[in-house]
C-alpha cells in the first residue's frame, strides 16, 4: 500500500506539472499576463484531479489540501513565463505536454479510484475523466473547442491507459510496471493521433451532401 501511495503522489504531481506547463503555454500564446498564466497553469494542472477526488469522496481534494500541487503549478507557470521562447521552438508544444499529462493522469486517476473502492469499469472511466479534465478547462478558458470533443484519439487514449492500470490491479501485477505500460500506451496513441492523423469517425455534414449533389448536377 505504501508503494501505491508513493506512486499515486508521483503520478499526480507529474501530471499536474506537465498539464500546468500546457496551460501556461496556452496562456502565453493568447497573450495573457503573468496572473493569467498562473491561473491557467493551476486550472489545467489540477482540474482533472479535483474532479476525480470530489467524485470518489477524497475531500478536500489533494490539489487544495496539499501545498505541493500549488507549488508545482506555480513553478510550471514561472518556467514558461521566463523561458517560453526556448519552448516555442517545438512544434505544437501544448499538444505534446498535454499528451504527457494525459498519460500521467489517466493512470493515476484509475489507480486512485481503485484504492477508494470503485469497481473496475468505473475506475477506468474515472481515470479517463481525470486525464481529460485539465485539458478541457484549459481550452474553455482560452475560448477553444476542447480537444476531447474533436475527432482525434484523446479520451480513447486516456481510457486505454486507465484500462491497463485497472487490468494490472485485477491481475495482481506490480503497480509500477503496470502504470508505466498504461502511461506509455496512452502517450503512444496520442502520438499517433498527432503525427499521423488517427481519429474516430465523424458524421457527414449536410454541406458535404450538397457539395456532392452539386458535382453530380454539373456533370
């Protein structure tokens, strides 16, 4: 149990830091001031974890009860505030940090849900919710359609990583290797979605039919 608690803390703080970086990067891209950067860093880094903790009854949420979550978020905000030009050389930095944070939180959310007695199916779903929560809040605050609602592998990647964590627990496998495998799977799915355009099916819109009909009439 001690190993599980330490693992949860590492995953939670790691996910908080990475998601906070993605929030701070988004804030800089939208030309927010330093206060806005800190707010967006904290919101992106902790929204998923707070939602998870409230739903499983772990109150007050760790992000509020433990100063380390605030410290990690503020550190990420300051790092981006002072060194954003170095990070800006990366292609789509928000997406990449978001993918890493998604992997951390999907696994951490599922494992913490299991510790609090949720059944495996709900634990996997809560892991997914933990992973997507921070990114959703970040995107809404900068007036963007949340990534999870777009047609790429986001929530599905988080669910896959969480499912591996839950499966490892059911099979009584060591928690650390299970967490690593689940996190890597989640990240790889997001990587393939970002790099190769993997996405879920989308409905055909009315204008697509109209365009097709127009082409048919013009023949």
